[in-house]
C-alpha cells in the first residue's frame, strides 16, 4: 500500500478522483462510493475487492469469522 494521505474538511473526508471506499455509520449502515467508470473500462481489482466485501457483509457467518479474525490481531 502507498503512503496514507488524508484530506479532511468540516464535512468529512474527501476522496480523490479514482478512489473508492466502503463507508459505515451506525444510522445508515454501509455505503459503497466509487468513481464512474466507462462501460468499456476494466474495474481495478481493489474496487472489485471492496464490492465483494460489501456483498459478503450480508453473510452473518462470514461477518462473525472476520470479526473473530480482527479480534485475534488486536
């Protein structure tokens, strides 16, 4: 991974062009934010991985195993 660069404002964190993110808050749950890609553009693997994680987030067993993995490293 490259260096962490964060852009904050009074309105939150700003994503740079061509960046994607999964955002979570307790009121609205998860949101997937990604730039628009053309129909003939290949999605970057990182964007596809984020989308796959979001799809798996509805699988309670997978979520439990991921939380267990996280807790084992904290």
